[in-house]
C-alpha cells in the first residue's frame, strides 16, 4: 500500500498541492520547463521515482491518480468534465510519497499528463508528452478506456524503439498484467554495463465492464495479431513490427481489467468508496499494491537520481525531444552519448598533444590513426544505443578530424619555422665561408657538408621537401661562387705575397735569396698570364695544382686552421722581427746579420 510521507508542498515553497513541471509553448507543439515546480523538486536529496499516467483525454487519468493517492477530487489533481483537457503539459503532486525500496528511502512523485488527441493540438505534441513520460517515469500507467486501439499500438513504437535501441534482443517483459494492469519492464543491463536509463515499467490499465465472451488475454492477443498486408502498405508493416515486438515481450503474461467505478461518471468526485462499485474498490486496492511493488528509483547511467539530478535529466530530455519535428530515439541517444563523446574527444586530444612537433607526415598520420582507433574503442565500450549510435560515431569521427586538421596545421607551422631557421643558419654559414680571409676549398667543403647534414637530420615535417629544394639551390650557388673566386683570390694573394717578400728580403731581413725568390715569383705570375692571355689559363697548369695542394695542407688541416690564426701568427712574427732588428745585433753582434747586405761603414769599423 502507498503511504503518504511527511513532506508537504509548503516545505518546498509551493502553495498548491499540485503544480506543473512541464508546460506547452504558445504554439502548443513543443515543451518547456515550469521553473517554480522544478525548484521545489531540486531540494529533494533522496532518490526519486515517478509514476505517470498517460492516455486519451477524457479517459479519467486525473481521477485515477487521485484514487491511487487516496485523495478526493477537492484534495488532489483537478478533474475536468468538459470537452477540452483539464491538464496542460505535465503536473506533479506536490507531496511525494516516501517508500522504503530495498532499504533505500525513496521519494515517489505522481505525474498527471495532458491527454492525447485533444482539440487544438498537433500530433507531434502528443508524441512529445508520451515520449517524455516514457523516459521520465519509473512506472508508466497507460490508461485505456474499454479496449486497445490501433493508435495505442502505434504510439508504443517509441517505447519499442527505445527497448531495441538500448537492449536489442535482450529486453523482456517481466510481467504483463491486464486488470489491473499490463506491466512491461525492460532489463537494465547489456553486456554487463548499466544502460543509459532505466525505462519505465508500462502498466496498461484496461477499464472495461464486459468482454463479450472473450478473456482479457484473448483481447490482448487479438490486438497484437499481425494485420494482413497484401498491398505492402509501409504503415501497416511498421505497426506489424511493433505488434511482433510487443507479442514477443508478452509471451508469459496475465491480463486483468478494471471495472467502471460507477455508471454516473460525472459524479465520481462527489462519491465515497461506499457508493462505488465494490468490485472496483477491490480492484483499485490491488492496483495500488501492484504499483507499489514495481516502483523503483529512477536510474540514469547506473545511478539513482536525487531532486537536482532529476531536474537536470528532465532538461536534457526536453531539449532532445524538442530538437526535431518528431521525438526520436536518436535524439535521446545523442543526449546520453554527449558526455562519452566529449570524453573520447578529450582522450584523443590529450594523446595527440603529447606528440612532439614537428614530425614527419607519415608518423603524424600513424599516430592519428592509432589514437583515433583508441578513442573509438573507448566509445564502443561505453556508448549507449545500437543503430542510432552510428550518428554519434560519425559525430566523434568528425570532431576528431577537426582536431587532427588543426594539429596538421600546427605541424606544418612548426616544420616551416624549424626548417626556415636551419635554412637561415646554413645561408649565414655559406656567407661566412665566402668571406674567408685565406680561401680554403677544404674548409668550404667541410662547412658545406656539415650544413647539409645538419639540415637533413634536423629539418622534419611536411615543409622539408620545399626547403630541401631551396637549400640545394642556395648551396649550389654558394659553391659555384666560391669556386669561381677561389683561384682568382689565391692568384691575387700570391702577387701580394711576392711583393711583400721583396720588401722583407731587401729592407727587413736583408737576405738576397729571399728577395730574389720573391722577384722570380712575381715575374712568373705576371709574364705567364700575359703570355697565355688570361689568368684562368694558369689554373690548368700542373704546377698550380701542386701549389693548391700545398696551400690547402697549410691553411686548413686537423692541427691548424690558418684562417683563424693568421693574424695572431703575423703579429707574433712581426714582434719577433722587430725584436731581432732592434736588439739582436746589439746583443749578438754582426754575426746575426745576414751577410748579403753589409755596407761600407760597417766594413771600416771592423777594420
């Protein structure tokens, strides 16, 4: 039996005992939240369960809820007696019923929904009300007057689709009860995981006084029997598929009916239990017991919901149902997979962020494929839904591709930045080698090779091919220019060297052989080039090649880089010569002087 708990509406700031939590928008096609009622629910800290009653308008849903709550019409939900529906949207009874369910204190709310097929509403609005009640409630009472109609079976397509989407062939009816109800419960676990949410247990309440020779079970079987479709009508095929699903789930079922409480239905609110049909009162009490026995806290992603979480869940579902023209399981799958998509995308992004850029395009592509497959594997393990999850997979792939494109752009930028720095460094090195004080082909080749090797080794990424072409052109031009100037610079150096040695041999060292050798070299260089009409002719002479080999050995070798040490060596030599000229003869006498240039004054003094 249901026993009212101690929590009253006043404790939650609500003046009325019942209030809306979902309302229609002005166009009466979509749903929106009623914040005042939600604020009251958000204050509840215990697990929540919801019992909702749905059905056609004027079918007695509000009266039924009052009967379940043991309330009169004046105390409970408002009951209408007009041609239009009294309840707009979804209303909640403000005093939750507190039940102990498997040792867990649970707050049970009773929800009254706007009736189907009312005047002035679109079919899509009815579908949204039904879909929301199906997903939101723990127990869904489908209140049907007298019989099961074709429209009732068609409306169940959403519930069947949910079952197939989240459970596949593993879902089953736990109980099917007509009179007082037909109970549908779907298994909660697939592959050992909690499903997105626990669907409502569906209670089909058939209010009927006579069966015309048929049992309730016969009526159910007849309603779920396939309709012949020789013309191949797609709508009939769809309804037949729903019938097949419901028939499979209802193999082990028992059906009961709930009799009418009284013939004068418009006066039911004024009647006490003693005035109602005793059989009805008896069956009503059985219905209360059945409802109490199957109520469970609302489970979403393996967790029971408190007030704040229940409201958040409601907000997500309304957003999903309002997305398209019609409520769809696919939109709900997107809601439940949204967090998983974000988690998988974050996993991919974090792993790719660990990549050190720049890197080769093939390596980056391989890393992308590995991390994408890893993210997809996580999604496959955790996602909800079967067929409609394909859209979530496509969304994840699209988001991953967007991130990957940004990473590729970053890789190209880093590659270009690195290769540009290496190219600039090599260009500066080539310029320095062009300006060697003592030109050396060996030193140029060593710098050329080192620069080329460092570029090949350090320049990576998609920009490498472009910079390789630029690098080869630059190095080729530098080498051609160096070779072109190399012989001419050496020739000029030899001419200058011969003249310097003439001056040193005559005036500084005063050694006739040094002066003679220097004049010989100078005359040779000038006369040879005049005889053969060009300086370039000298460069093919074997003697010149021998000179080049000697020059390269002296200027650049593993022991000494003469270009670097030429100035210090010249300074030291100059200091030595000055010292020798100024102090050597004074300390050591004429024997230190070279004998070729002795003047007469020196001879007379010696005599």
